[in-house]
């Protein structure tokens, strides 16, 4: 059985005090939830302050990006070793906003994924097609290219901890969710590509999250799909009132 993951991507929101207030409100509302991995991803500067706030809770911390070198003359970057030091256990890699605004490619996603794994961080590797690609019938081609490019050179055992997030770009922050069937179709395809790379057993254990306008109202349907193992939540993760019910999708 794959343990579901519900991860909140706070993007460029929440100062330290705002983040602390959110954790203080969220933690008691989800403390009895077992068999779901709960993760929140604040901005880098807020990570260390959330370590004491999440200690003893069932909430883990993720960073939203990582650089591939461990240290050196790379002004403005943060390495996996530093993220681990700051309290992160996971890191989001290759989010579509990073691909769109910061020039990330399969090659950078690949280097970052390898660096995260080498630094003992669990990568949450994001892939997803744009609306143009979907309308052109290229969804599977894009997913396969992003997946294979991002994972290039990893053996099955190296890949094993990786969490994949399928986020159709047209569904992010737009209020347009993929239908359960559209999402399941993409997830099944992704698992098939993973099986071709790493074998059925490894692919069968990989958590594949859906992301794109996930909310309390649609999470149950998505989570009932055979190949959907969790959610990467943006907007609805910014308030305990909207995130807790997603974490509690089984209620
Ligand atoms: P959204 O964002 O839930 O606001 O659509 C999802 C994401 O970008 O990870």
C-alpha cells in the first residue's frame, strides 16, 4: 500500500509569523490523522522557525527548490545540505512556475533531483503539460519527456524515494481541476513510464501526487482514483480551514 501524501506548497507567501500562526492552527486539526504524510513547503527563510513549531507533530517540512552544487561561488543559491540543516526533509523540484519563470529544464531538474537524493532529501518532482500541449494531443509525450529527462541516470534504488507530482499547468491556480478521469489517465501513464524505467515493483510503490486547484470539494474524488496517491496543494494550503479538510480527505 502506498501511504498518501498531502503537501502544501506555500509558494511566495507567509512571513515567519504568518507561517507560525498557520502551523499553530493547523497542527491540532490534523494531529489525529494517521496514515497520511503531511508536508508543508514554506519559503527558505521560514524553514528554521518551523522546526520547533512542527516538532512532535505529524507535519514535515519541504523546501520549494534546491541548487545542485553542495557549496561554492553560486550567489543566491541554497544546497541540499543547507536545506537539511534548516530542517527540511523534502524538496519540491521542477515546479511549473520554476520552469516557466526561472528557465528550469529537464536537465536542471535532473541535477537538482540527484543533488536532493545525495543530500538525503526526498524530491517531489513536478511534471505537467500546458494547455497548448494538451490541446495538441501531446500530453503523454510531454509527461514522458519530463519524467525521463528529470530522472536520467538514476537507478531503481536511487529513484525509490522520489515522489512524483503530476500538475497540469492549465489547472494550477486557475480553479480548473482535471477531472478524476483525466487525472487518473495521466497518473496511470506516468506509472507505466516508471515501470518501463524501474520495473513494476518500484513503480507500484511510487507515490504520484496530483496538483492543480485541489480543494476539499474535489480531493475525495481524486483520491479515490487507483493511481492518485496524494495532492500537491497551492492556494488551499494557505489556510488551516481549507488545508485541514484536504488532509482529512478520508473523513
Ligand atoms: P494550486 O497550486 O493548488 O493553487 O492550483 C498547485 C501547485 O502549484 O502546486
